[in-house]
C-alpha cells in the first residue's frame, strides 16, 4: 500500500512526479472504492491502513492506486486461507509496517546523500533516480528476506520437537555507556559515525557466534542466542572488540536465560526484563548474567564467574547477578 504522509486531506498530490514513481501507479481510487474492489468493509480497510501507520484520508481524496487494491485483496486472501488468523490481522499489518517504515527512512537518506540539493530542488531528477534505483532495492530486499527466511526455516526444522510458542532462549542487551552525554557533545555527523560503527560491530559479532539480533534502539541492541555458550561468547567478544576500537565507548551487557514469548520478530516476558535490569546494573565493559545462565556457564570451559549477590532492583526481589569474564 502507499506510504505515509502528513495527515491532511490531500495526502498525495497526484501530479507529483516523485510520489508517482514511488507509488508505482497512478492515484485513481477513493478509499471506499479500494475497499469495494477488494471485497471488504470500509471499516476493516481503514483499520488495516491505520495499523500500517498510514495517515488519515478524507472520503473524497483520490490517492490510491491499483497496488493498494491488490495489497488489500492479498491480506483478505491470506486471512481466508487461514494463513493469518483473523484476530492477528492488524497485528501482522502493524509488525510489517514497523519494519518497512524504518527501511524506508534509511533508503530515503540514501536518496538525499546521493542527490544532494537536487533531491528537493530538481523533482524530475529525483523521480528518474527513483525509477532507476527502486527495482534494484526491491531485488536486494527480496534476496535478504529469502536468506533470512531460509535460515529461520532450517533452525526450526532442526528442532527435535515442535518449537514451543514460548521457547527457552538466552536474551542479551548491550548498551553504550554515556550515550546521553555523547548526544550532547557530539555533532550529528560524529554521532551518526558512532552509531554506524556500533551497529556494524555488534551485527558481525552476533552473527559470527550464531546469535540473532531482535532489534536495535539507538544506543542499545537486543539479541538472543540458543545456548549460554553462544551468548557468553557474544557478550565477551563484544567488549573485547569495542575495547580495540578507539571510536566506540565501552558497553554494559546483561544476559538472562528463560522462557520468552516470541511474537512478530520481537521477544517479551520476564527473561527480557531481567536481562535489561542486569544491563543497567553492569559496570562499563562488563557482563552480568542471571542465575540460570550462571548455573550452566559454570560447566562451560573458558568462562569464569564471580557472584555479586542479590541486588535491589525495582520489580525484582533480590535479583542475583554474576560477573562473567574469560577464564585465565
């Protein structure tokens, strides 16, 4: 469906060449017409558009294309075929939108950096650039998506039993120390360089050790691993690699093992909260783990643990922590 704009009645100007290029078709439908052609009630269509983060459109605005009709029909077909349960229809739309919105913001940044002043001053050039680069981006996105889908499928199929809705995982948080001060002291260019270096480093280390990034939020990354050995290696390697980088400040890292609710690519539950709390307790360039991680890590060669006892943490009574380091 079409991308989001400011919530005013015009929504999309049909004569705008850049928007026409990006939308992939001529705006020709009102929202009621899209719903009718897709065979759904208007209220359902509006609920899906809102879940996808799109702005409100007036009843008379002619802003939708054939692609909007096709997309709405596809959602309906997936629900009818029970690929998507009806009660999860809007949740699926919302999850997809959150991923795509972030990707779109990044890609528009590429447009700006490549085109410079022409991005806003020369609409015809911007439109031609969009026509040329979009098919390439779509091909790359499809490739990366299929590779990740294949990796997830193999991981699921290799499970001895059906993977439970609440799998047992090791959840980790890695947080940049002093990020608030950095925001104040760094220029936008310096801060962008730091974030890029941070994300590149953590992505490489986590992938090398068979972990998976759940999400990054500014100065923090949330990741999961199937075993404490993998999670511990990720955490220790992150601190070691950061220490070798003059650009990057130290990290605080927390690890916790337990059942999690895995939903639309994110993870929830007390295990996630414990890992987050341990991260806030950790000193710069250190790793703290919970009781479940510590119990298994005692048996892992190359790891050493130091018990720190219970800690007063809001929401957790006597949260115990162990400092993880490499064994000498």
